[in-house]
C-alpha cells in the first residue's frame, strides 16, 4: 500500500465524487424523465382522482433511484479498489498468517542454533586467543619484510624481491605455527623433544641459507658503505630466528589445541548465524507489525465505508422523495381535469433496499 494507514483523504475524495455524480444524475433525471412522465400521465388525467395509490406511475422513477443506490456501492467499491489494488481483508489476513509462520520458523532456527552453541564449551580465554592472532599477523608482516631483504639487490627492480620475500615469509611463519602446534600436541615427551630439535635445526638452516643469499646480494651490489654488522649473515639469522621463536612461543603458551581452534571456529560461525537470525526476527517483527496495522486499517475502512454507503443511500432516498414530489407538482399543474388526486394525499412507499449490492472489496 502506498498510502499511510492514518490518511483517509482518499476515501473522502471517493465519497465526494459519488455525491457529485448522484446530484448531477438526479437533477438530469428529474428535469427530463420525471417531468416528462408527469406530463404524459397528466395528459391522460392519470392517476384518477379517486385512486388510492399512484404506485403504477412511479415504476420508472423507482427503478432509476434503485439503480442509483446500487451504483453507490459499485462506485465506492471501484474507487476504493482503484487505490487499494488487490489488497483487502482476506489478503491482509493471509499475509499476516504467512508472516507469523515465517517469524516462527526463524525463531525456531535461532533456538536450534542457540542449543548447538550451548553444546560447545571452550576452555581458556577466547578473547586472548584472538589477540594472539593479531600478534601473529604482525610477526608475519615483519617476517615478510625481513625476508624481502634477503632477495634485495641494490639497483635492481624490487617486484621480484617483494614477491619472493612475501611468499617465503608467509610460508615460513605458517610452517612454524603448524609445526609448533603439532609438536605441542604430541603426548610422548621424548618424541616431542626430538621433533623440537629437528624443527629448530630446520628453521636455523633455512635462516642461514637466506642469510647467505642476502649477504651475497648485498656483497655483489654497490653496498660498500654499509657496515659489516648489517651484512653479517649471523645478524640476519639472529633476527629471523627471533621472529620464529616469538611465533613458536605464542603458539606454545597462548594458542589452544587444534580441536579447540575447531570449536572456536564453529562457535564463531554459530554466533554469526544466531546474530543474523536475531536481526531477521526483528525485521520480521517489524513487518508483522506493519501488516497488523494494515489489517486494523481495513477493519476501520470497512466501518467507514459502511457508514458512507448508508449516508449516500439516505441521500438517494431523499432524492427519490424529491423526484416524487416534482412528479406530483408537474402532474397537478398540467392535468386537464384540474383535480388533485386523492392518492397524492397518501404517502408513497419508500425506496426499497432489497437489490442493493453492498461494498465487498474488503471481504474478498
């Protein structure tokens, strides 16, 4: 719906349009058909002076204003439906039912996720573990930059040195992290010690090779002004091993085991899904509130339409009475016998409501 639920101006406009149509139709019918019929009957001195009723003279007039009553309902229905489109009380109730089912399904999903999340118990400080991850990223950046220097030959294009340094630096820090994690979870003390020695020796050998490579690049380049301590391979090995040792110590003392890391990953995933389900539930609640307001609008609209239809029908009744009065006056004025029929002194039957088609747009 493209209008506010509190804005009834569209209905007021429809009522005014129907009123305007009724007035125009009434005046036109009265000036043409009613007066013409009165004249025709008057020329025949009908109704007869002694007749008790003149209902037979009102057949055309009664049929026309009965039709006007039906047109009130049809025009109100058409005008309102033009604004509302296909929306009505039935579709509002259906939309509410569908939205309630959708909301219930999302709430059930959120509850199931919460149950699954409650089954995951994480030992240790998860926040501290995530902080250590940040430190490892910083060490990885430092390791990459330091490894780049091993491939740096002064005067050459840096893109190759950067690519090789970053790739080898990331690979080295990843291997350190994975190897330390594996060694940490070995139960056999002797086996753990042997693996530790092998890992340290391997990383030292890799650092030494990178140091020699760096020394060769710098030595071959225009680096005569660089102090020897900077070019010394042992300096590079020491700093490179510092990165390796720092990474290993973080994994040993602050990193959880592999199963715990898996649990943390599952918990993080479930937390995000629960948060998404919670957001979706709030969104559905907002949409449901809007649909409930829409249904309240239709209920109020039904009452207002019924009231408007009743008032317009009353106006048609008055127009009918006015047309009957005009018929009497014209008939008496144009009668050849110059009499006043006895039937004109008796009240005529009111306009019937039997054939009226009430507004159905809100019920379908």
